[in-house]
């Protein structure tokens, strides 16, 4: 039996109360991504007493994470711990009565059903569009609500997606982003914005789990310029949405042109990344985006980018990318997501 005393201040908050707290204790949430947003969300949900919290991430703790990823410390970075392993250790010390379920994995169409189905809510702690479209397909397929959030630079946004009641993510963002997106590794990010957006996401999760009214808006915030925008999305369903109207789950369909092909090139310590949908790059635009993150060499045919001394990425005009210095698809996806943004 859980001791409700630890939640006494939360129970005093009337919209939750003891009844709501007992619902939280019996609820489950899956958090995809344990970076800046995910660590804030997990911290709040575990402290709030959500009974089962699954945390999913493919990455290791690095020194550059510590500026904003609040569950990690220098020891985690020096030991190269997987993020979910480091996070689980901290979260268990915070609330040992909550089941924290760490999963070291790259969310993809092969494991998304297994990792996300059966949860009461899915929470977005990711940093790329492809993962969000995949989460959206799972959400619609299984009728699981999810909370979207994103933060970069000094800006952030969030929204609640409830299948059958709100527009889905594909309705809101029908044009699938394919590269050249802004990422923390190319334009930076302030830690307060990740705290703010992650906290808003956590609040919306609590609302969903206790049965309270969630926000009907796509909320946008810029903390540097102190600007706030609320866009009511309640009537925004696309009548021709492939996902929530026609139930065509392209990001779960291996034959869909939305998929990206990954292949390890035999004997070359290289992974080839090849979008099925042609995505022509402006090499000059890409060079401008990447020049602050590593060494860039560009010619009329390709761009070579070296983010560190071990890895280089070669971008071709048709969208194909070679990641030299790795022989593991998950690691190549990590570099691609980090610098391309999808």
C-alpha cells in the first residue's frame, strides 16, 4: 500500500484530491526520450506518484547534456552511462514506490508497438520529427493520448493529442519535416525553456490521468523575447488526415515512402542513410546550419561535415547521407537526428 502522506500537498490541491491521487498511483506513462524535456517530465511524474513510468532513450550521458538535463551529473557523464540507467538510479531515490522501467532503445517501427501500447499516456521528450510521427501513429492506432512538446533556442511549444477528441499531430503538421530542422546541436538551447515546456507537459499528463480537462491549445513560448501565443486547435482536424481519418499508419509501414533506409556498408565502418522520399538538399543552406558545430567542406556535389575527430558525415544533393566512423545503425541515427533534425 502506498503511503499517501508523501503526496499530502498534492492531495490538498482540489482538482486532484485523494481520489485523483489514487488514480495516479494506478496509472502508467511512457516517456520517449530522456534528454532535457524527458528528465524534467520523469522527475515530475515520479514525484507526483504516477505508478508506472517507462523511460525510453538510445543515448549516453555526455558532459554537454549537464547544462539542461536535470537528472544527470558529472559522474554519469564520465562513466558514459546510458541515460535511462542514470535516470533510473536518480528516480528510484526520489520515489522508491513508483515502478521505473528503463529501456535502452531507439524507438522505431519494429519496437514501437511493444514499447508504447498498453500505457495510459505517452509523453514526448524527443528532439526529432520522425519520432513524433511514429508516436502519433501508435497513439491513433491504439487510442492512447499523448502530450507533444519541443524546445530549441529560447522557444518551445506543447499540445495534447487525444485520439477521437482532438486533431492528431499529423493534422497539425501535415507536411512531414525531412531534414534541415533546427536542433539544440546546431542553434543551442536555454535550460529554462526545457524546464518550462517539460513542466507544462507533465501538468497535462496529470490532467489526463485524473480525468481533468486538458489544454485545448497549441501553446508557444519564447522566454528570451517574453512572447506567448495560444492557438486553439480543437477544431483543427484535417478531414483527409492519413492517420486519424484514413488510419494509414505510414510511419509503422515498412513499405511507406516515409521510411528512411539504413544500411551498414560492409568493411567500410560506414552507415548509409537513404530517405525513400527524395529530399533535395541545398548544400549551401546546410553548410550555413552546420558550420558552428564542426568542420564543413562543401563543393558542388556534396558536403562533408566532421562534428568530432571520430565521425564525419557526407551529404549528397538527393538527401542521401554517409556516416563514416560508425558501424552501428543506432549510433548513425543518433548523429543524423542530432545534426539534421529528423
